[in-house]
């Protein structure tokens, strides 16, 4: 699966801008609020867009409404949009990926406090499995699950009518495409940027023991720990803490040096998750290249 297009696969990349062209047929060009309307229509169809794509949609909306485009005005534009949709408990958020150099714009449910309110494109049986996957990732030891462990969640849900084969073929790719899950190394998955954003409060309430980044205070399922283990960092947050010479700043908690890992995601092993345990920290000096685990053959139900 293509990590560069998480939450916005090849089809989604095209849709956001093409739908602007479709919608402009109904536009009253005399109304400047049509920029906001067109932009929200695109976001309703593609809730999670890469930042560059969302900026391109904004540009095309400006052109469709006959208004000048200024990229520097985009963040102000988002503030104006959010003021209009706040009463609906919706918000367009600019979110930075915690590990990779990527940014997203997401239309989120600001009051989402339960998984049942999210992933609305999933069928009830699929949503039940997704709930189990989220819990196992949060309660596990490495912040990610292998594809085998994910598929083993399917029969564990009582009354489910979906098979492992069907989940692997259609549901798992959809969860990755929509940014609810993200593939880390080959065959391993963690919560995606959309899940971490929309399910933030749910995760903190249901799993108060989850580690949080000392820089941004957000959930850090996959993280880098300082040598003393007193603090954890998202890889990208750690990389932003540099002095004028470009060297990483010491840990703000224990004042010891922290080294940026040589790989984006730590290597995980099959069967690493065995229930609720204290999460072992990823050592910051781990320079090994990530090795993708081979997927076990799945028997169809």
C-alpha cells in the first residue's frame, strides 16, 4: 500500500479537484461564499486530503468563483470555514504526520468520542472488527499489529458475518485508504493520521496509559524514548528540536542527549502483541533498517 497517498489514494487525489469542476455549474459567481461552499463539498467527499491537494482544491474554488487565489491566505480561509461550521461540531484541521514529512487537511467530527460515530462508510460488522483492532493496537506493546493479527480480529467478534478473506481484500485497504490505519513496515499496521485525530479523546479516555509525546502532548503509539525512559517523542517532533547549529536538543525531562532513529518506523515481529503490558520504548539509537515481516497464509473461512 502506498504510504504517500494515505487517506487520499490515486482515486481520491483526482476526485477532490475534479468535483470542484462538477460543482461550479451550480455556482452563483456573485457570491464570494461559494469558495467556502465548493471547498466544503470537496471535503465532504474526501474528508482526508494531503495538504498540497487541499491547497489545490482551494485554488480551483477561487478560480471557479472568479476570485483571486493567494496561497498565503489559505490558513485564514480555513479559520473562516471553521467559524461557519462550528455550530455543526465540524472542523477542518491542518494536521502534521507524527513520523513522516507529510501534512493533511481533514474534515473531522469535533465531538467524536466513540468509534461508533466514525468510519461511517463501514458496515456494522466491519465497524465491530475495526473497534477490536483499535483496542489491540492501543493495548499492545509496539503500537502496531501484523496483518495476521488484524485478520485474527475478524472471528473474535461475536456474530460477525464477514470473512477474513473479504476483510483482507476490501476492508483493510479501505481503512488504509481513508487513513484510519497506516501501513508502517511491510505487513504491519498502526492507527492512521485520521484515527489519531478523530479518535484522540476516545483513545485517551479508554486507554489513559497510552504514552504521549513530551513536545506536542499527542498520543505516541510509535515513539522514540530518551535514554532514561523519562520522556517519549514522536520522531518528527524530536527532529524539530534543534539548536542554531542544527544539533538535536537534549531531553527536556532528563537533560540527556537523544538520537534520531535511522528508520521511520521501528521493526516489529509477528505475534508481538500479547495483551495489555507496559509498552517497551523504542530506543533512540536503533539504526537498524526496517525489515518487513512475511505474511502468513490466511485460510478463507
